[in-house]
C-alpha cells in the first residue's frame, strides 16, 4: 500500500480550539514539535483527514488562526536530532 506523509502545523489563539485541534491530530499522527504533527497514511486517508480539518476547524477560526498542511516526501527529508518515530511503522485506530 502506498503511504503519503503530511506535516500539519497550527497557530490558534483560543485555548479551547487549540486543544481540540491538538487532540484531533494526536489521534491521526505524531507530534514532532509543540504545534507540528506528522501524519503517515494512505493518500485516501490523508485526503479525508484534510477535508475533516477544513470542515471541523476552519469555520471556527478568527483572523489570527491558521492550520498549514505540507505534503512531504520523507525519502528526501533531512532530519537532525530525536526523530525516531520517522522510521517506525504506526497504526492508528479511530
């Protein structure tokens, strides 16, 4: 099965909304920095996840809030430091 990787980063002012976004992303990916997550899954699941973020969180944003999703090629990524999870298979069950 083909796997894709995305990096999701957010900057959200409201504590409650920020917590909801963080909890949602923890169900689907791995936190690599405080407001940065990596999700590795099939293209179909990643597309569904992006749509869910758009429908569930975007309508609640103020002009100061944002979520940015980067589509990545981890075969070409350079990492330094403690990025152990990048080489491990993970299964997330919703």
